[in-house]
C-alpha cells in the first residue's frame, strides 16, 4: 500500500487498520471478561453454598479463557506493533535523510512514541472507558445526581487540562529540540558542551514535571470534591444502608481512578502533536515510498 501525507496517527490507522483493530478488539474482550469476573464469583459462592460445583467450574473456565486471551494479545501486540515501528522508522529516516545525524537519531526515537501510544496508551484508555461506563451506570441507578457529579468531574478535568495544553506543547517542543542536539554534542567531544546540554535537558524536564505535578494536583482536588460530595449526598438519601453507601463510594473511587486516564491521554496527544509536527517539518520532502504491511 502506497502512503502519502503527514506522518501521524491517521497515517498508521490507514496503513495498518486491520492489525490495530484486532489488538483493540482483543483489549475490549479482555476488559469485558474482567468485568464479568465478580458476577461469576458471586454465582460460584452461591453454588458452593448449595452444594453445586457447576458455577465454580464455570468460573475456572472463564479465568482460563481470560489467561489465554491475555497471553494471545501479548504475542500478537508485540509482532503487530513491531512491524509498524520498523515501517515508520524507515519512512522517517528516508524523509529526513538530509538532516544531521543527531536530528535523525532523535526523530527515530520520537517516531517510536507514536506507536507506543497505540500499543500502551490506547488499551489503557479502552480499559478506563469500560470502567467509566460501568461505574456511571451503577451510580445512575442509585441516583441521577451521583451520575451528574461524575459527568461534571470529567468536564472539569477537560477544562482544566485545556488551560495547560499550550504550556505542555511548548515544554515538549523545547525538550525535543534539545534532544535533537545530543548526538551532535557528543560528536563534538567537549565535556563542557555535554554538561551544558545535560543541564538544559534537566531544565526542561523539571519544568515539564512541575507543570504535570500542578495539573494533576488540581485534578486530584476535583476528584476529592467529587468523592466527598457523593459520600455526603448518598448518606442523605432515604433507605441507604451502610453497604449501599460503601458501594457508591467504591464505584465513585473506581470512576475517579479511570477518569485519570483522560488527562494522561490528552497529555500524550499533546506531545504526539508536537512530535508529528516535527516529523513533518523537513524542508526537503521526497516522494512518498512504499510502507508495507508485513
């Protein structure tokens, strides 16, 4: 398949949509099975109390199937995304063959981050979406206000991250620019130059880390408010036993944990946006080559 255009996530989707779809389907099946485990455990307990072992056997079969699925997905993911890394790396190097070795080396590493996002971040995001959906439905069954608070938490997270999006982009750009100078700095052989380079790397890494700490600290404050509100509100509802209140708080916390993947994903996308802009910034744009699906 001949590919043209920008080197980005959309290009990889078009070129390798079959393999990527299979990996995501396996992730979805894995999470659905994980969500069913508590149900099978409950049935197994009831069955054992009644002297019936069939539910226990069913639980064992589900756990074996889940184990096989996890192993199968791992085998498939490594090979599928490995082929994408090889193809993308070759294409990046071809398009940037006129650049200095230091720049080419850094951009090869940056290109791998695009595939890493597909292999690592997207499955985690799928897991989070499944958990968010289940928790939201259960909270809604207790009271619509609890679900409304959950939705408000996500909206608040998105708005908060939006305020820092430009800052994250700028810091990632500065850090990546410094990374591109590393091989050239090493080739120069000067210890003072290397020390200055490493200090600049450390400077941008500290600024990026400090910004992340601030953003996620504020997000955690939103989460704290969400948990406290749900605890207060459900305790004020009629006919709420201690067990029901515990269930509401448990699912609220599970929901909050899952929603943390949203700003993490947004931050990764911000970094990938800067990287793809860099990968497509070569002044000399050669004719597109063939990226083959292996």
